[in-house]
């Protein structure tokens, strides 16, 4: 269906964006994977600050 390599690349980028930023996952509380990752690393940040002092 795609006529150029660029069209395939664009469709792939759009799908990856949807997959990571819009798709809601039940096992992680109906939030997108990117949000879950952001929450995970924000919880680690305060712990890392204490470990350095």
C-alpha cells in the first residue's frame, strides 16, 4: 500500500508514537507505556540524590 520508503518510515513512526504514548495498558493502570516509564524514573530520581550524598 505504501509507494515510497518515506511513506513506510512515516507510518512506522506514527505507529510507534501511538504504541508508546496513546495506547492504554490495563496491567499498569490504564496509562500509556511512556507515562509508566516517566513515573518509574521520577521515583528513582530522589533515591539517586540521597545515594550521592
